[in-house]
C-alpha cells in the first residue's frame, strides 16, 4: 500500500469522524431533497442538486467497459461510500471513496482503491412554488490517492458543475397526472491537472524500451434524471390505492455522459442510460438501476448498480443531521 | 467480504440510530386524494407518516371560489398523533382544494395540496 493511499484513507476516516461529531445546533430549512410539495430522491448515476446530510453506504456496481485502441474490455466491480455534510443550510461538503476489482480477459484480476473524491456544493436558488432549484459545485478527484493496480490516475481532475432540478407540480389540472414527473441534472467541465502522462515499458523479448503517452482531455460531464414520483401522485394528485410500500417507489431513468473536448478526443462521447427505481423510506432509500451503454465506445454489455442511502437529517435530526452553522 | 463490511456498517447505522422521527409525508386522506364522493363529508382526515406538532400545523379547505369551507378546528387524533381531523361546513357538489402545511415532531416542515370532488346527488 502506498503512502499516499494510506494518507487518503486516514483523511477519509478523519473527515467522517469530524462530520460525525459536529453537534452544533442550527435551523433546518431545506432537508434532503424537499422543495415545496416535492421530495426529490437522491439519484445514483448522476449527482442530484441538493445540499444535504446524507450517506451512501454502499453503492455497488458492475459494468464492462469497452477497451481502448484495440485493448480487451474490462469489467469493473466497485463498492463505494460517500458522505455529505451541510456546513450551512445552503453549503455542504462531500467525501467519497471506492474499492474496485478489474477483470480483464486473459489477465489476473486487479483490486484496489480508486482515487479519493471530494466535493463542495452551494444551493444557489430554490423556488418552492415551482419545485425548482439550481446549485453550483466543484468536485475533485484527488490524483495519487488510489491504487495503480486499478489504474487510478496519478493526476487530479477538478470539475466545476452546475446542478438543476425541476418538478412539474405547477402543470395545469388538465394534465394533473404529469405533475409527478421531475427532472434533475448537471453539466460540469472536468479539467485534469496534467495534459498527458507517459509510461515506459520494456519489451520482455527484445529488451526495447517503449514510451506510451496518454493524453488527458478536458471533458464535459453531463447528465440528467427523469423520474415519476408515486409518492407525489398519491399525496398530491390522486390516491390510486398503492399503499404505503408501493406508494414510495419512484421509477426513473438516468442519463450520464462524458464528452471530451480536446487533445485528440474531441466529441468522442461515452455514456450510459440507467433505468431503474428508487424506494424512499422515512430514513433511508434503496435503489437499483441497469447500466446500458449508449455506444460501442462505452461498452457492449448491460451492467447493474445498486445503492443504500441514508438521510442523516432524519436519522439524527438534532446532531449530525443538522448544518454546523445554521441561519 | 468487501461487500459485507459496508452492509454491516449500514446495519449498525440504522440499529444505533436514536428513535428518530422524520419528514411527515401524507400517507392517506379521507376523502381520498383526487377522489369523488357521493355524500358531502362532515370532516376531513389526513394521516401522515410521522407524528405531528399540531400547534404548528395548518390545514385549509377551500371551494372553487377560494372561500374557506373548513371549520378551522383542526384536532389531533388522540389515539394517533400522525392524524389530523378538521370539520367541514355543509359542502355543495363541486371541487374542493385541501392545502396543508405540517410540522413533524422533529421540526421538519412539509407541505402539500390536493383536491376532492363532491358529486351531485
């Protein structure tokens, strides 16, 4: 285990501990995903626009990605966790980390930790009447904090991002059954701290030394989720008799894309379409989605992703579930 | 094994959580959300997912003209702190809008509205 890897794990542990003991009282204006009448669930494939006290533990996924430049495809299995903590009602931080197993045909499985993921988000605009919100954030994948065995980047990537959410609860009565629809989404611009990296390899037969140069383009990260809230239907449009269990299901489709913009990769979009459902309880949420590649560049097989997600503001409403600095 | 650890941690999180309350979401209404009733109801009952702070909770029922038709006498069900009951004036056939804003015992605020219809005799 590398020194940077150990430091990263200690940093995560220290951060989670610090967040967990943040007991300063404050007001709670916008808790997890509630705007006006609308409860927006925490989406899985794309980050939602909310600043909240929440814990995703675990998120598990399995997906075979297409190989690049004629290389064989690789299945990545990942188990990850992320905690988000409000500092104020509108501003919060997040820390995420994940363990990976990479399976490539003809090679031994490789396992290790991915890079540490840090995030900051500010909920800029919230309109309860129109169930709308806009947030600004920046995410950082911290290079060198993961394992080389799983190809964790040695460089960092900084991604400023705009998030949005809109419920359709303000539609007229004539289309009341469309009111449970909502959309959330994001547009970010990933900027690597290195434009390229090189790796020297020695041919075992000839002894020749080759230098492989990998270019790291800037990437537009964009995606959105379309959801139909059965809880919203039951409580605000029409009770169709789903009951307290089925009535908590939110079917959704998430779309997640990456489009490089330079360094020879411009326009080579990769992405997935992720249909699934979320079940939102009082203190936790469970979700499962298929991962469907949108093109050959992304992959050929359908994967799966599932998540257990905790609403810390509901589990610990007087302690860690409150912003550290309230209004 | 790698999956067992986070799942155990998740279980511990829920198991160690205090007896917490959460956001109060509407689970059931009588008359039901969006329903049409043949007989004018004498009262409206709302049942939520969490116990409520009645003093900070508001329910209004209005007719199609916006006139308030409830009796402004919301009371909690003595056997169920998740339920609110409010009396209604004699309702004529028509559409009525229910607007609610409730505070759960952990101070989370939730809001909502819906309509129900009283059918002509």
